[in-house]
C-alpha cells in the first residue's frame, strides 16, 4: 500500500475498484468555498480557504490525471477544482481588500 492511499483523503478518493472518485477534491473545494462564508461570524476562519483551495485543486488534478472512470467522478473532480479555485481567488481578494482598508485607515 502506498503512502498516498494511507491518507484520509486517499481513502475518501478511492472506490472499491481502486479508481479515483474525485470526492476528496469536491469535499476540499466545498470546504474552501464555505470558509469564505464565515467572514461575518469568524473572520480568521477565512484564512483556511487558501490551503483548502490549493488542496482541492491539487486533489482534483491528481484524480483526473490518474484516471477517474465514472462521469460522476469527473464532475466531482471538476467541481472540486472550481470551488477550490474560487476559494483561493476569494481569499486573495479579501487579502487585497483588507490591505486597502488598512492603508486607508492608517493613511
């Protein structure tokens, strides 16, 4: 058993036949996207959008490259990549916004 298959996301991403399902990418992408929604209640939780988004994109690309056989797996991978990318872009936009507000307040 390889170290890739021993991780939690590795178990989540493998079907019974050993094929990748894309579910790890989907779960990570949804988590990254939802982390952005915590801005009003828990502003520092937004910082998790960056690592979760990067992990979602990496997991989705890895699943697509290793061979997702089912259409639902491809859709899950692409959706995870999309949501992960939105999480990363949203995180970047918030960092720029916070920087601009800080400059306006202090200047």
